[in-house]
């Protein structure tokens, strides 16, 4: 049995969505952020020393990091769904996009989130942050030209991984006139498994 340690309003929402898309059974353990600090509760430290979410326990093995969790679940439990066949050029592209979401796209978005709390003190960094954000958002928009999802017209786990960055970019107003990306987010949110995961894990409230 897969156990998901889910933190409200966090990246672990994507893991619930993945499991719902695959129709897998899992046990949900829900953790709530501190209402004052917005930090994860200390109970997560008992699961893993970093005290972060998502954390998945599968057959006694503790797995952290969204990308690693998604790779593990699709490989071990996916039965060929939501990921291209290993050894193909499409799989190489899939892995790049899977890790690009957190490795590159999220950095300027997170910097914007944090520096937004600094007011004028963040002004020297703002142009660079905005430029990097626009660069990545524009690239994603170009990838979606003429297709529904990142790898074509079928959903993959790379889309599920990318969804959090796209949600954040949208809330920050970073998607601007990027119509392909706007339509993409609407398409993701319309999926029944996405909606089921939101129902179970709670909506985003950034």
C-alpha cells in the first residue's frame, strides 16, 4: 500500500492527482501548515529528517522529492501509463520536462514569491526575476503550440509535475498573453482526476 503524507496547499497535491489518474489505492495522511508561520508541522520530521512534503512510503521505503516520487510510482505501479517507454527519444524528452519543472521553472517563481514580501528592498532583483520568469513561461507556451499537453495530445506525468509551476505562474500574473499556457491550465483543471485530487487534498490557497 502506498501512503502519502500530504501537506495542505503544497506540491504534494500533484502526487494525489497522479495516483487518481492511475486509479491506484493509497492511504492518505494529512498534515496542516502552521496558521501563523505557514510552515509544515513538526510531525513530518518523524517521517523524514527534512520535514517536508510530499513524502510517500511505499512498501516500507520512504521517498521524497516530487520528481523522484512521480518516477517511482509510474515505473513501479503505472503499468506503462503516463510515461513513455524507457529507452526511447520520447522518454528522454519526458524526463527533461519532468525535472525542468522544479529544476528551472520554479526558481524565478519562488524568488518572486519571497521577494514580493520585501517591498522596495527587492527592487534591484525584480527585473532579473521577471526576465527569467518570462523566459521560462514563454518557452512552455511555445512547447504547447498545436498540442494539448507537453508531449503531444496525451497527458503524461510530466504535465502533472509541471502543473504546480503553471498554477503559481498564473496566480502571479506571469502568464500574460501566453494563450497556449492559459488553455493548458484550464485543460488540466478540467480533468476528473485533478478535480478528485483537489476534493481530497484541498484547493490551493497561495
